[in-house]
């Protein structure tokens, strides 16, 4: 009886579930109408094929377009695309090349200059049926340039870019439709791929191909999977496609729960903004305002602050979307590296896109070269976390800001305020003539406060650190502090005397905290880590973790591997695989309680050797350099003179956002998380050293330490501040570095235990080829 009952239950449950799903499916059948309505068309004209995104939609067209190869009977199909190279479109070439179809890239101006003269009419009937595809983006997602929608009809009717045959237009509208209305009844493109997340942020894995029903007839389908066939015979090549286009092309079960949410996406967009026309006006207004102000900003010496890359002057809403592509310049006209701008922007909670000029291939090519440069210059090579954004002073990329319907005027002002605060040599000058000229084109709102210069000290950027003067090679440097950081990203443990291990200071960064997926936690994401104080007790052979308000937890220093119940795992540090062991449940529970999320403490396996990435090539004199779980190098050294310099710089700016207690030198030192702190006389003299001796120990300088927003974490309170990165970036125009990395230079087989002590003499050797910081 029991079994019978179960069967009945199962049956009923399945039945209700089925009914439920059926209704859900019925519901979304209505959806295509809503989508088509948004584009001012109807199911009689267009069909909606759901895909996983715009790229998948492009691929669908490429795969099913009836390409005709060149043959004896006549010319073949052509695939034309505008050379606004964006990768998914270029990807279609892969498909067409296989089928022997010619690919033509067309420059934007060629479309119109090669327009057909009215008298030349078609002659060969058979040639007229050859299908060609013309592909262009309605708006470039890189520069925001909009291409005329009138191309659609022009090309279809062979008035523009004429070539005999039947022309279909693929309009990549993914970027365009996010901020602009697209009227398909007026511009009847044959294939229109879109991604919904670009319109309202959700759902991310869903896009659609809008197909003109007339064009759908020509698409052919070679693969048929679940649900796309009306009837087929397995053994014979017999396949009757379903009459409905949509069901012919949607393979398998589409993500119908996501599709249901589309309805709400469109409704909300409408409710909040009142329609795409409003969005277009709003976003264009913001972009134009930002453009005008940005292009009028001048350094104190009258040089422009930004170089804006544009094809048109933000005058015409039909030619430019709400994207601004620019580079920032310093007062000498040199480009500020985009990664520096990116780091600073994150301090101000501004998300900008930075990166290589569209052509990623060329960009990677450049970066590889520059890596080699850096390697040969600094004997160090790739320094993890740094972004090589300038090569020999030339930028490899630019900065983009883009606006969406949720952007506000306040956002623009924040952004401009950020630029003025961080990258303008004070006092700020506005190019009034230009401002008036640009503004007079169309009255804009007053921009009052944004650009009122703040009462800041005039700080000439860069070059303030005199490099000449006394070249101090004397022994006037002393080691003043020694810090070890047993657990990566946690607080320091200060010592006065400490042995050197094979991987740097003994026990430095041998442990790290990882989340449940084994990903290393750092202060960037989890500033609270700096409140955890590790204490090493060599006598009892333990590492203790302390936090105020909690009982301390202890783990053994040497994790013996005979204890086989410890889990081994692999983690990554800066792209390097490292072998680690888990330090057990107790400490894991303790950390999880403190951080409020599941995490573990792991330790590098004692026998695991991790070599410094590029050091080996040049490390003839120091053998391979073994690393612990540090990011880049065994030791990090900073100079008190440089800290004072920076401190003074911070103290001299007294604007409202200047928080924190900058008079406390020791606290400022903590932020740089150095192992060795030395006293010196000249700020940043360490940048020019190639080797140094501390006590009896020899070190090689392997490079400068690039800094990021991590130095914004106050190590006492775990709060984030914009300083000192802001001032650092200001007084070191170019790459934001502070301190140098060192590698220990003694052969590994030395048996003597080397010890570093506070108070030891530091004798630097200046590199022969001192290059500019
Ligand atoms: C975003 C975008 C794409 C790619 O869309 P996915 O959703 O990533 O497939 C293609 N073309 C343009 C113009 C875009 O803006
Ligand atoms: C775009 O692609 C064409 C052809 O592949 C290439 O010749 C051209 O240099 C590319 N342009 C840019 C800006 O990347
Ligand atoms: C722009 O489009 C390309 C494909 O054409 C895509 O790979 C890239 O991610 C898009 N960029 C943005 C910012 O959406
Ligand atoms: C920005 O403009 C520059 C200069 O015109 C251009 O080379 C670059 O490709 C543009 N960058 C982007 C991301 O569009
Ligand atoms: C600096 O080094 C040079 C040569 O190495 C030496 O002649 C000079 O006396 C040194 N200066 C000091 C202050 O030690
Ligand atoms: C270290 O090894 C080198 C050769 O590898 C040898 O010449 C040298 O004597 C060794 N030094 C010590 C202290 O063992």
C-alpha cells in the first residue's frame, strides 16, 4: 500500500509541477510582443529568438546565413563589416572564411562615398539572388560613436555600398539600445542582436536576435536539437523544420524564468524614466556636460588637463552616445597612466573603464615588450599588481566613462571634482573662451561649484624631489625597524632582531587566510584583516592570533606533515600556484567568527619551493630566489625620509576630505607594510640603489614597489581613507611607487644563520644606470 501511495503522490506532484510550468511557459509566450513593442514593431514583421547574449545571436546569424561560396557559376556571398573593430563581429569572419566567403572591411566613410549612381541598374538576374551580409554597430561600445541608422535601408535597397545581389543588414544594437530608442519600423534591419543586461542590468545571460520575418525565410538550419524539428526520421536524412522561425532556432530549453523577468525589466524602465527618448536625452546631456567641463579644464600653466578622443563634438545626439573616451595629461603635457587614474578613482567610489586601445592584440604585443623592458631595467620583470599603462611615456590605453539611465548630474560633478582634486596642478584655470563657445551651442546648466578651485597649496607635481645635490652613498643610513607579517594581509609583528630564512625573514608571510573557495583574502576586500595581530613565539614554537575582544587562538609554527589529517590544497598567489596545508578547524572557526564568513588559515608547505618569477634570468649572483606567500619579493624596504616627505605633502593640503591623523609617522609607516624601515636623509634616494648591505647581509634591489588603494587602509582602525595614495600620486607623477623590493644575496648552502638587527648600518650602492623615477 505504501508503495502505491508514493507512486500516487509522485504522480500528483509531477502533474502539478507540469501544469505550473505549462502556465509559466504560456505567460512568457506573450513576452515577445512586449519586446517588439519596445522597438516599435510587431510579430507580423519581426520574430524574437532568445539566445544567451548578443555574441551568441551574432554567431547564430553567422552559422545559419545562407552563404554562397565563389564557384564557376558565379560570384559568391560577401560579408562586409565596418572597421569599427569589435571582436564578436570580427569573429564571424572565422565562420565565413571556412565557407569560402569573401570578407570585406569597410571604412565608415566608404559606405557613403561608394553610393550607387542612380543610372547603373542590375542586369544579371541570377546574380541578384546571391545573399550578402552587411554588419555594423548602431553605436560603438568603445567610443560611443553612433553610425547612421539610415544605412539600413540604403544598403538593403543597394543605394549605398552597392554590390549586386541581395543585401541583408545585421545591426549590432547591443550598445545602442541601452540608452537610445530604436525604431525598427523606420529602420528595418534584418538581424538585430541585443543583450538585455545592457538595457536594464538583468538578466545577465540572456539576449535575443530580432529577425525580420522576411529575412528569417533565408536562414538555414543544419543542426537540429530538442524542440526545433516538427518531424524527423532518425535513419534517413529527413527533417521538416517547424514552420515557426522561433521554434526552429531556439535549441533546447531556453531560460524561461529569466524571460519572465524581462517583462518587469521593460515595465520598470518605462515607469522610472518614461521611455527611451528621455533616457537618450538625459544620458547625452550628462555626457555633453562632462565633455564641456573636462575639455575646458587647464593646469596652472594653461596646459589642458584632458585629451578627449572623439569623432564628433557632442553636438549631435544622433552621432554620439553617452560614452567619453579620454586621457588625462599632467602639466607638462605627458599622459597620466590609466591604471593610476583607475586606482585613484576607486578611492572616490567612481567606476571607470580603463584599458587598452580597442585592439587587444596590439596591446598585448606592447605589454610583452614592456615587460621585457622592465625586466631588463629592474632585474625584476612583471611586478604583480602593477599595470603597465605607459610605454616609454606613450600611453597604451585610455579611460572611458559611460552613463546610463541611472546616472545623475551629481555623478558627473563627483567625477569632475575627482579629476580636479587629483590631477590638476593648482590653481585651476578654466578656458573661458572655449567654455563660452561650447556652451553657446546650447544653453547648459551653470556648473558653479564643481570647478571652483579648492584652497589647496600649489603643489608642483613631480620633479620636486631633487635628484642632484649630495649623492649620499655614505653609511648615514640605519635600519630602524623590522616587521614581519606572518599572516598575509594581517597586522605586523615588530621585532628588533630576526633570523633570515631561505625565503626572506623567517616566518614572514607563511600563512594566509582564504575563503571557502580557497581564494586568498586581502585587505583590499577585507580591511578587518589588519586588526588580527599575529604573534610568533619561538620558545613555544607557536603562532598566536590576537584580536581585541576575543580569546586568542594558537597554531603550531611547524606543521608536521606526519599529521596526515591536515588537508593539503593548492592556492594561487599572484598567479603562482602554491602548495599549502590547512591549519585546522579551530583557527578556521575563530577566523570565521571574527570576519563573519567562512574562512580558513593555510600555511605554505615547508618543502614547497616557489621561485621568484623573473628574477632567475638575471639572478646569476644570487641563485634562484625562493619566495613565501608574498606577492612579489622577499623583502620590502622603505625610507623614513620618503615617509616624511609624503607626510609633509599631506599636511600641506587642507581640504575637507583630509581625514586621519597624519602627524603620526609610525602610523603612516604601518600603511606601507614594509619589512625593513631605514632612516635616510634624502627622500626617494632608495629608488636609485642597485644593491645594499645591512649589517653583514648583502641584498640586491630588484625593483620598486607599485602601490594601490591598499595603503588607504588605516592599520589601526581598518577604515579606508583616500590618503596617502592621493598625495603619493600627486608628488610622484608617473608610476605610483613607494619603497623597493630586495632579494637576499647569499648562496643557499650557507650554513651560518644570518640575523638582521635594528640599529645595523645600511650601505647602499647606487646603480650605474640610474633611470628616472
Ligand atoms: C556588449 C556588446 C557586445 C557583446 O554583448 P554580450 O552580451 O557580451 O554578448 C557586442 N556588441 C556590442 C556593440 C556591445 O556593446
Ligand atoms: C580593424 O580590422 C582591420 C582588418 O582586420 C585591420 O586592418 C585594422 O587595422 C583594424 N583596426 C583597428 C583600429 O583595430
Ligand atoms: C564591446 O563589444 C565587444 C564585442 O563586440 C565585447 O567583447 C566587449 O565586452 C564590449 N564592451 C563593453 C564595455 O560592453
Ligand atoms: C580612444 O580614442 C583613441 C584615440 O582616438 C583611440 O585610439 C582608442 O581606440 C579609443 N579607445 C577606445 C576604448 O575607444
Ligand atoms: C661615496 O663613494 C665614493 C666612491 O665609491 C667615495 O669616493 C666617496 O668618498 C663616498 N662618499 C662618502 C660620503 O662616503
Ligand atoms: C656552496 O656551494 C658552492 C657550489 O655550489 C660551493 O662552491 C661552496 O663552497 C658552498 N659553500 C658552502 C658554505 O658550503
